[in-house]
C-alpha cells in the first residue's frame, strides 16, 4: 500500500526529479530493514544465457540506473539481472533539461537524456561496492564530443575498465540521443567496432582468465535489409548476444498527444509490436546461434511472453517498471512460470 502510494506520487511530479528521488531512496534503503518496502519473493525460473546463470528471465534495462546507484535494491525486488549505464569514458551532463517526458495515456515515455552519467571510473566504484549476487551487465557508449571516427576508442576504454566487474557488457550503438551514434550500426563502421571489441575481449579473457560476454544493442527503426546485415555481422564476429531494442524515433502511436512532438526516443507500450517484430526477424536470421534479449513495450506477463515466443531468451523492462513498479517483475515471472509448468 505504501509503495503504491509512493509510486503514484512520483508519477505526479517532474519525471527527472521523480527518477532522481527514487534512485536516491533505493540507494539509501538497500541492505537495510527499509528494503522490506519493496522486497519480493520471485519464483525460481533459472535460465542459462551467454554462459551465465540467471535466477529468472526478467531484467532491468539500461538507462534507469546509469551509475549503478541501486543495484542491490533491484536485486531485492526480484530482478534476475540488471543492466547499468549507458556509461562513457568521461562524465557528461547529457542534453539540456527538460529531457524526459511521460505520456501516461499510452504508458509511454520520451527521453533525450544523452548519456548523462558520472563516468566509467565512478561506475566501477559502485560495482565494487555492491553486496548482492545479482547478474550485472554494463552498457557502454561513447562521449558526445568524441568524433565518430574515434568512437571505437571510447568503447574499448570502457570495456577495459569494467571487464573485471561486469558479468556481461553491452555495446550501445542505438541511442537516438547522441548525434551520429546510430551510424555505427552500418557497414564498415559496424564491422570495425565489432572486430576491435572481440579482439580486446579475447586479450582480456587471456589476461584475466575470465570470459565476459559481449552483447550488441540495436534500434527498432531498422529496415529488413539493415537488420539482415547486422545479423550477419553478429554471426561473423561471434558476438554473444543481441539486445532488441532501444527506443524508437517513430511517433505514429502517440501522434497528437501532449509531448508527442518532443525530440528523443519513445519507449513504453507503443513500442511493443515493432520491437517484438525485430526480435522475431532476428531470430529468423540467427536461429539458436546468438541469444536475443527482448526489450520494448512490456507492461504485463503476456507482453513478455510475446517476446519469448518471438525468440527472446531473456527480457528487460524499463518504462513498464516506471508505470507499474516492482509488481511487474512478479507478474511476468508468475505468467512465465505458469506457462512453463503447463498451467
């Protein structure tokens, strides 16, 4: 009851202020008696993906906890994994405010945050301090002022910094809020990036004696031919997973509504079909060779099942979590558990 009241209050104040207040509260309450306010028992639904063991298939998508402030709190909520970031080599403020907008009638969010984060060194400190055993992925990107032709160097820098502390690493080339970033999804730029990161992954695995999987996060706005080329590149360079998808630039599902004309990426319920279609198309190209993590538009257990039926091995939530809170984690796992047991 108290948690539901707090969630309703947060949905009635400025979105970014609500975000910061919530993360701060979760950070301070984790590993204290106060975490009982949101702690949940989740059915044990173990799944193995990328050589990693997840207690259940529901994860928190990157972007919500960019600096790893509340990892242990999300573990208490029952998430099977959390993806922190996007993190960049140097701290950056992101785009000017306001830059986060809700469209409640569609359970949607538009953001143009712009990789605001405290930098990779700060994130590493947070990863070292976490107390829970939750699987943590680190989503890496490039600084806004790094020229596109030097972007690979930023990804390598972040990868080297977080390698010892991450369970897997996600390469984000699909945010619409860093100018030119999505260009890395195509042609020679993509091949160079994937090849370079796989080479450094091999070197770091030999040096540390530990293999940390690499995932690629892509956009939902790709044409079929573009998606096929990305799939071929993933297979060629033996990437460990692909995350589908990031936010969309499309506005048709929210046209005419307040904030619909704001620049940035649209997430939430309107993204469900297009993101799930990408999962399905990727699965046709990749089969079982490269696992898919499905993200976009999940607000119920039935939505999550659509992703998994389309071919996703894991799913992640963000906007759905904002609108529905920790209960969504339990609901999804309950539905999946029922299907798994034939109920």
